[in-house]
């Protein structure tokens, strides 16, 4: 089921804080495949999808429901044909017939709806000069006027690129879907992230339509992803998708584009969804486990009818170029014990120029791939004896340690106290924190002396224990605890991807315990920390405030206060530094608002590494308190209701701090997040050409002749005495070959020394990034070279120049 409005972000990574993890309880619909998501929680209702192999050619591909209509049971016995004959199989014919029948009834109901006047304001965004276009107020009618109908009032330069509409700055809306109430309408182009995801989501439907025609297969789900889209499917037992099939699929897709097939949207009840998709155990799993009781939407394009939240483009004619990129196998729901499916990846664009640019981008991305550079530069490797756990080689450890040293050096200046906490806890800790209920499948657990333990996937519960292990005073606040401890998360094997998704990792994790009055100052301090670190890498970043969701914990007054403080901190920071921040309404966690931070690399790919989140729940769960220093008076009755999101606003009452005591606010923060993932990001950002302070190969010293080998070794010794990464090459290779090898290994500087350099105590310096020095470098006194190298390292300059 394509239940995503947006593709899963590559920034949703193993380096997320525990707060981000706790949101996973409501996001099973994004955890459906082994290659795009973490392992999803098992459901007792999903037993009917378990099998050791695809059984779709057998009499029944799942246990039929006793209440199902005979027509659906008949469809199940037809199975999957081994090869398409051109005619659609019975289960598709039945599904499409039911859709048409329900749509006709819906059309009648729509025609009978009243058409009251509504107020619509059209937001046309920015013009070519970056200035906001004036909004337009247009007359409209509910259940009749569509966002697409207003495009005739818009300049063609704007309307031609529109992919989808957005209502009130929040909800994505099909261009041909009638509006239901007064609203503000804006338009998204393919160039926007949300517009591109909608376009690729619609393209995935076309791929699904082509796959059904080609294989008569059972479709699973087909979401947009970072570089296109994919569709998972079960095809005839014993068969697989072959590369020779790609051309046939692309030909079918091309035909569908020319037909300009519209995307028809229809809301369907659970009962009718079961009738419509009863032939597929995969769709039935989504229907029975992931959908609300009132049902969900279904979209039709051509012969494909699919369970989907949408929205979509107006018609397939918007897609001008389409290409299959690869195919592979995967597991249903990302579970290795579940069915093995076939996955087909594709990409599509509204014009051929974009496709050509995309192919160039892929070539450059492949050249920068951190896995390739990691192998070429001997930085790290993986072994099946410990899947998802990187082995950092000596050169990789140098980079890792330099990153950690940079963060650690700032901790002392910014008032952080570094701590260490255990790697393994009794599961009672995780039950108390709330993680065990929602996250135990993603934790490594073991039994020791008849007690059940689990390796920690995050540090915050341990920090709560540390805060609460003795009496605390307001004079100690803010208390900033930093921890580089090793974390383990049981990611699905198919989701593991180099250093970007691993099972064993470390974070620059910290938790700040403070009073409500200290929130603004602490958040502003985090912004300053963030700016310092990201400026070192010349990363620009975007800030988004995610506010109170529909289901939330605590009193609304507390939320309003917290959001107001975060807003003030954001305004203060952007007022000083320039730039803007965005608001992401309703996307906060149930336990507190958060600030999402994204940055872009050299290829303009966005990554979310940093996070700042307020948490009212963990201090509550652990009953953390501090002495306020105020005179002891009788505490007022606390009428707040705090609990899990399902019980929000229920009668559950927390234990109230006693007189003269208060509960701290907890701020979770990470600046680089997972060191492993950040390592991957900067490897690709710099394409393996490390800035000097990070470089595992800073200086290579080469002799012109064997007679100066003693001087070469002396230079190396002097460099290493200053803790610089210096190597020598006194092998029997020729000097040009030695220089070429050093260049290929991306040494920042190559020192070439001969008799002249030895006698004058100098070095001839060749700069990796300065071609003018490649023929013959600059002759520099050795003592001066040492001082300049140390300054270059200390200042963490990006430009490789002395």
C-alpha cells in the first residue's frame, strides 16, 4: 500500500534519537520492505502472510475469510498466470468492475451534494526574481471547484510545471479533487520535494500497471524513494524479473503515458476494500492492520486499481520520460521470515532534459559513493560475521577520532559534562521509559542469570537514571550530559546500507535537563553549536518547527508555552544570522515539539543529521525532580492528564512533585547525529578529498634518490612528533610512480626532498588541490612548513593551502 505522502527520508537513519524512534509506533505503513525501512513490528493479525515461499500458484494464497463473497474466493483460486496472454486475469477484472460500480454510486452522491459558496485564496509563490506574487481571491463552490480549475487564471509559466496542490499550507490535494471548504491553495512543481514525490508516486502506479499486464502479478506496495520509485510484487512461483523484461515494461509504460490516463480517486469502506482486494494477501494485510475503521482511498489509472492515500498527478500524460533502473528481490514487510518478493526500481521525469541531468547525477553519485571510497582508501569494511557493524580500519579511525575530537573540544567550552553509561540494561528500564512496548523488536535482547536484558539503542533512559540517582538542586541546572556510548539497533538486514544504516554506531548524543525558564537560552545555545559545527564543513541548514499533533501528552498550556519558546528562539537566531525557518504543523511527537534540521551536500542531497527535541514524558516516567529553592508551601492540585498518545486527555494522573520541588524539562539533541552516518555524508560531500584536519593521509614524503632516505625518515619523525599523519615511500619505485601513487591516495601534500632540500633543511611541497605545484612544488623551510601545517589543522580550514 502506498500510504506515504512523502518518500521516506534518507535522513531517517539509525542515528535518530530515541524520541524519533518512539514515533515509529504510528508509522508501520512506511515499514514494508527490507531495503527501504527498518524492521516493522510483528502483528498477531499478520500470521496469514507468513510462508516460506510464494504460494500464489496453489489453490489458495491465504486463508479466506468466512464472510467473503463467493466471487472473491473464486478469484483466489485462479492464482497467478505464468505469462501474460494480453487478457487481464479474473481477479483484476473483478477488482476493476467493483471499483467502477462504487465510483458510479459515488458520482451520483457527489452530484446531489449542495454547492455552497466558499472563499478560496490562491498563493502563487515566488516570481523569477524571488519576490512573492500577490495572492488571488477567487469565487468557488464546495464539492465543485478544484485546484486545477483555478490554473486558467494563472500564468502558463507557473501552471505548466504544477504537479499537485497544497491546502492551507499542510494537506497535499489532487488537482482534480473538489474542494470541500474555504481554504488557501498553493501549487507545487516537480522541482519541490513534495511535488517530486507525488510525481514519482504516480509513476510508480504506472509501473504497477505495466507489471500487472506483464506478469499478472500480485502487487504489494510502490512508494517514491530518494532517487525515483519502486514497486514490490509477487510473480509466478519459480520466476523472477529479468533485465530482458525492462524494455517490455518501458514500452507498456510509454503507451500508458500517451493515453493520458486520469488518476481517479475513490474513498472505499473496509468491507468493500476486502471485496476489492480479497485476492491478495498483501493488500489484505494492509487493510486489516494499517487502515482506520472508516476505510481508505483507492486510485485508478488505466487498468490499475490500487489501495493508496495519494495524492497523484492529473493524468499519466504529465510523464514524458521513464526508465527502469534495476530490479532485485526483497522480503514482504522487511521480514526475512516472510514472502520473498520481486522489486523493480524506476525513475521518471516531466521532460527529457531532466532525465539526462539525472543520469549525470547518478554517475557523479556513484563516483562519490562512500562505500567505494571506503574500500579504495581503506577506511572501513563489513563482514557477514557481524552484519551492519562497521570495522574501522586505521585510516577510518583517524577520521572518526578527528570528528569526535572536534565535538569534544566544544563540550568543554559550552558547559557539557561527558559521561559514560552501561551498554546493557534490564528490560525493566525500557518498560519504564516506554521503549519496550513500541520498540522491543528493534532491540537486541538476551537472558543473563534468568533476567532479560537488552543492549541500549539510545542513551536517554540511562541519563535519566543518572539525573535521578541523587538529590538535585536548581543550582545544578541546566545540566548538560554528553555521551559517546556505543548503541545497537536491530535494523532489518535488507535495510542495511553501508555506513548510512547500521546496527552498531555512536552518536554525539546529549541531554539537557533544565527549567522551563531556561529553554530559550538553551535552544539558542544549541543553534550556536550547530552553526559552528556546520560552518566547519560549509554546510547550510534549514530549520523546521514541528508542532503539537492531534494526539498529544499533557496540558495544552504546556504545549503552547513550549512552542512559543521554540518560536522565540528560532526568531532570535534567524534574526541574527539571516535566513528563515518553516513551521511543520501537527508533526511534533506526542511528548513535545521538536526542531528538524536538514543540510545539503555537494550534490544538493538533503540529510537530517541534527535534531533538537523537547520532552516532557521521560522526566515524568522516571519521576525526575529538583529542589527549586522556593519556600515550602502546600502544592496546588495538578489537574493535568498525562499518558501515552492513545490515552491522551484520559484520567491518568502523574505523581505530583512535592512542595519546593519541580520536574525538569529534558532536551534531546544531536549535532552530527550518528558518527557513522555523518562519516558517510562527508565522505561523499568531499568525494574522498579530505580537508587537512580530517585527512587520514596528510603528508607523503618522497626522496629524489636513495641517498636522502635518512632525511626522509627524519622529516617523517618530526611530522609525527606534531601528531600529523605522515607517511614515506622509500620503496624501489621511480619517483614519478611514487608521486602518482600519492596523488591517487589523496594525500593533501607530497613533500619531495633531494640533496638541495636536505642541505637547506627544507621541503619541496606539492599541493593536492593546486595544479601549479604539481610540476615542481614550492621550496619551504622545514620549520616553517611544520608551523603552517599545524595552523591548518588547528583552524580546521577547508581550503587545502599553507
